[in-house]
C-alpha cells in the first residue's frame, strides 16, 4: 500500500510506503511516478493499444486528433492509428475495434501521414503523454513535493512490480483547481498496468439502469455547444454538464466566451444561464 498524505493518519499509518506530499502538489508526484513506471518496465503496452487512445494519432500542427476528414476518407469523424504494415487505420468507437491487428500499432514513433492536402506530421497520444512527464525526474518532483527522491523511486518500484494496482482518492485531490487533470494523472498509474476493470484493479460494477438526472438529452446541439469550457475540454467535465469554477470566473470577469447573465449553484454543480 502506498499512501499519499501530508499527515501520517488513516491509511498512512500502516502503509508500506508513506509519501508525505506537500498539499497541492499531487499532480507533479503522479507525473513523476508515471515517468518511473516507464523506466522500470511496469507498463502493459498490449492493454494500451487495445483499450485506450494511446495509439490514436495527434497532429503536430494543430494538436488535434487526426480524423478521417484530414485524409479524405468517407468516415470523416473517425480516429486513426498508425499500423507498421498498413499505414493509417481507422478506429471504430461503436465496436471499440481497430481495422487491423492491434499488436502492430505504433505507440510512440513520429510518422508522416498522407493527407488530402499533403503529408501530416503526427505522433501517437502516448508519445505526447510521455513528453508531458519527461521533465519530472525524482529530484525535481522531490523539490516540489517535499518527498525524498529515493522514496519516490521506492513507490514507483512497488507500482511497477505489482501484478495489479487500484487507487482511491477523494477530497484531498478533488478540492483543487486542477482536480480533473490531477485525478486523470493518478488514474493513469492504474491504466498503465492494464488492470482497469480487472481483478486487483478498479472494477466498474454494473449499475442499475436509471435515467440521467442531468437532462443533457433535452438540450439542443446549439445549447450544448455554448456550455462553458466544452470547446476546450470536450472530454472533460463540460461533456457531462459540469462547469469548472475558472470557466465561470472567466465568463464573469472577462466576458469570455460570453457574458454570464445569472448563476445558480446546486452543490458543486453550477448552472449557468
């Protein structure tokens, strides 16, 4: 058990590794652990190819995912990955399958994809992820978090050598302006192991069928398009009806992307009109 906590209380008391993190620096710690997991070989690349977007190509010029329209394909909105023998191959989100053997999908190599308007330089999503945490050496992470570099290496070895990894975090991470990205970075520690929804990992239990309480299906496409932060983070909180505090502040203070006329707060989920 690895416990990340400023105080030696609760799980930290009996943990195999207690990382006494400086409050608010969980993000850099997660990035540093991700970097070391690749160094120590604690990554399931087959799982990444098969079940994540790690192999999907990202354009170097726009930083957007490569789409079928960029190559003049009939499936304009499909995502693509690079197959070592077949070149660009599409991904079907309906069947969750690639149109090729996933074992030959590139995960990190830069490629030039023949586009409808000329060659397009691309890299897989995993290459961008690795670039994001490459600067976070144990020494740099230690300087920011207050944790000794050797303790960070020790925890990374435990995660890499373990057959399965599961995680739990709540208010300590959630009550931060970068909570979404921090939680994503922490979740990646388990995803890299390939143990999501598997014994020993975080399991997604079958839920009782119920109607959504958000009512997003009642909104028109035009109304959804105006949701604060939806353009910048289409896969983030705005996609499920949540609004980040910083987006509300920007709309009120800078009137961007538009002026907020009213604000009603229901717990942690503000409704903006």
